[in-house]
C-alpha cells in the first residue's frame, strides 16, 4: 500500500516527463510518496527506485540527506518551531519549552492520540515575524503561549481546516498541457536553440 | 531621494500574484521588449546595469552570464530559491507576492543566453510559495508566456517548478545542482568555480538567485543605464533587506543600494524604527548568519558591497539581525554556531568535525562546565577551519559553510570576551566526566 497509488503514479509520470534525466525527479517523487503516506516508507523508496531507474539504496541515500523526509511516523500535525537567530532573540526557547509542557511530549515524540509532534528547526524565512513556527509547513507568525494553545485546540477539534495532514505540501501543482510543453532539453542535443540560430547569434 | 520600487512594487497589491494583477501593473512588458531585441542586446543591458547577484556572494550577474562557453549545448538555467540563511527573508516574499515577475525574469534570461530549460528550485518548506508559483506558471503557460512558442515567437522554454526537502547547504550553487540531479546536496569540488562551464548534467548552467532574476524584467524594460543610475557606483539599483531582532518595526524593505546606511535602515522611522524599548544596540549581523558581526560604530556604514567588505564583513543575503543590550552574547553565538554545525553536509572534515566541536565547547561553557583554556580551544578550532581567522576568510573546505561558523565566534570574542569569561569563572563545579561526547 505504500507504493504510489494509481493517481499518484499518473502525477509521477508527468513529473518524470519534465526532466532530461529521470533521477532529477527523485526528490519530487519522495514528496509525493510522503504526501500519500504521511512518511517515506521502504516500499515507497523501492517503487521510486523502479521509476527513476536507480537502486533503492541510492534513493535512501538521497532521502536520508534531507530534513523534511520522515522515515518514521510523525504526528498528523508536525509543528516546526523556528529557533534561528532572529527567533532565538525573541523567545524561541520559551515557545519550545511551552510546546513541551502544553503537548506533554518531548521534542521528536508523538502525542498519544497521534495528532501532534514538534521539533525545533532552523530558520524558516519569516524572521521579521519572530517567534514563528510552521504546522505542516504552514506559517504561524509571532506566536504567544496562548496562541499556541489555541492553535492546538483548534487543530484537535477540527476547527482549523486550512492545514492539510502531514505530507501534503503545495495544494496546487504545476500542470503543463502537452501542446504547451516545450519539452525537456535533452543532454545529448548539441545544437543551439532555434531562436539563437535564427538571429545568427553566437554567444 | 525617492527611488522607484523595482522588485517589491506589487507586494501591496492584493492580486499582484495573479496574471491579471500582473498584466494590469505593467507585467510581461520586459519580455515583450526583449523579444524585439537580439539576445546579445538583452545581455548587454544586464551588463550595463551592473546588477550584483543578490544571493550572498554578490557577483555581477552580467559577468557570470558571460562565463558560458561558446558552442556547448544545451545550457540550463537554475533558479536558486532555497532561501535558508538565518535572518534572510525576501525571496519567499518575491515568490509568494510576485511570482510572475520571477517567471518573466527567467524567460528573458533564457532568451538572452540561449538557455534551453529553466528549473525553478524553491525551498521545500515554502508550501505557500510553491502554490503561488505553481498557479502563476499554470496561468503563464495557458496564456503563452512560458512553454512552446512564447508569445507566438520561436522562443520555446519550459520553466519547471522543482522543490527541495530541507537542507541549508543546497543554497550553495553546486550543491543545488547535485540536489536537482537527485543526489545528496553536497557541494562539488572546485575548480571549475562556476557552473557556467560545467553545471547541471555536466552542461553549462547559470545559477541565479530569485531576487537577482526578479530585477531582470525592469532592467530590460527601462534599460541597464536607468538601473545603474540608481544606487552607488558599484552597488547599483535597489536591494531588499530584512531587518529582524530587537527593533521596533521589524520588516522587509526595498532601499536604494549603496547609499542607504545601516543607521537609516535600523533607526529610520520609515524602516525598522530604532531599537525596541529605548534600549541601546549591542551588535548586529549585517548580512545573514555567515557574516561577521558589526557594532555601534558601524551604523553609518552605507549598504554598499565594497565598503562593507572592506570593513570586515559582508552584505551577504540582505539579512540584518539586531541585538540590543539585553542579549546574552554567548547564547547568541552558540545559536549561530549550532546552525552551521547542524547544517554541515559532512563532506569536508574541518567543517564536519570543527563546527560540531565548536558547538559542543560552547554548550559546555553555557552549561557551567567551561574551562579557562576553552577560549583558546575555540580559536584553535576556528583556525583549523579558516586559517588565520581573517576576512575574507581562508578556507580548508570546498564551500564557505565551515568558515561561516567562525564568524560569530571571532566577532563575539573580539568585543564581548568578558561575557565568555563570566560564564567560565562562575563555574564552581569540576565535571567528573568529560562533557561534550555524543549526546
């Protein structure tokens, strides 16, 4: 079940068609599998290896380098509390401490109902909005202890519908109709693109 | 002096991110203008503009473009949207609020240099940014601004949205290429110094930052000379700075490049509005976590590349982080060093081992187990990563990440050594075991 399902396989083939070399699609496909399963499983990595034509070990090699790929379960809502320098200066450690108390778990653990996990993360590019956090990569700016608790309550009661379950990144995908596609620039093609040839440009 | 807003003009327009809003506010005029010119003419305008790269190194974009070897095809464009330098917050806003401007910049660049395909690498954590740019790309394809036969001409280029998965090091351009090839994001051995000669799939590749490319439509529409008239002689145009930390009004501001000073930016009412609570300034980081820190006496330094370089730091990625008198310098220093330690990719020994030990020694000092000799030990490890601890830093590593961890330590010790000493002398316990082994 953790191989890509039919719909995701269709999306995967579309993504693959955009790159001159298949392995370039590896990270996007890992995201796709994480979106489907909430994490990256061994079976998914084997499936992706087939699709991009490398060994499963190579897929694991890439996967294990990147922070966002979770090879173990996390909460339905993964809360990433920024502890970069700007957030540190404005109380990130207090937010982390509060999260631990409020959720009743330590960094990296999952609450008993499976809903929440949290960790301190490096700068997430919202420095003027410190201290900030992301829930499943959706921003919450200038967060106070009370706001943190309200956020958790809303997510628990299903009152916050903006945030998708862990794994889903962008809710909109790039979609290229085949007649509009210029097509990938094949690595073996040895001639300059047509608009340069016509202009007799040599640069 | 009043200056035109070049890159942030649509940030306050509610539908500025849609094709309709973009076209209504003069969008895709640069592309139309470019298509009336020859590719070489477009390149010439960018050279005239003296546009410095906005990613961190500040290398002139027009010159970087000129490094492409003749007659090697295909060539690629890779957009560096992996904004992760602590304190840096501008590319995400450019992506979210004006994605078409970036797309237009990409297409013009491909036209000018004969680049056959563009990969737009957006940081993985920026879900909303990816949505905005995906929508914008879908609209742009639909209406013929990207893809096959752009605006009915022979220009055919795809802009492919690619996204990362959480790794600071991927902002280094050769690591970005590795990541785009589906590998672990580790920087490549130099030379070649520029992917323009050997880059993606071993082919000539231009890697430009989001902000750099967002300037291109304006430059082509108004001309390189008009751009070069704004700002200082060698730091032309405008530049976006994010001011964060202990200021009254933290924010992201587009200012005239090279003439505005740090004092204007940090203290000016139209910008960050001064230090919070009437406090005094203790230190500030002028260009992202990698940059050596500045102090009060540097406030009148202009935001100009060469001047800041000569004063011993860098404008880097346009991230100004302000620390007031209440800041615990040792903790702040530890915070920045921890960042580099965690983000080291592990390829080069001095960085992998060195940053890790720097973090552990600082940890020990903060936890009350510091030894008097620890200060010298810190400096010794720094010297092993970056011999001489000078500026610009010497490297024993492939990329500048390792030496970046030296910056906060050298800065903090230079000015506030007494705070380190205070932690060490307040320590009354002698630890039984040696602290600092693997957790």
